[in-house]
């Protein structure tokens, strides 16, 4: 019986670890967001360069 509970506990821990890794992978950095906005045309080159310099400080 204890093998069953051990397996269930190990499975739950495994799922939590895998889900937390996926959440961290999908997060974009501020510079990534800035590059996406520039690529979409939401901001012009001047604003892109200004904001990029501010983020790199």
C-alpha cells in the first residue's frame, strides 16, 4: 500500500516541477516585449532605441 502512496506523491511532485519550469520558460523579458512591439509596428525606431537604452541601464 505504501508503494502506491509513494508513487502518487512522486507523480504529484514531478508534475509540479514540470509545470513550474514551463511557466518560467514562457515568460518574456522586457527587452523581448519591446522587440515584439517594434516588430509589430506599435512603436517607431526612435522610441524603440530610447526604451532599449533605459532597460539596459
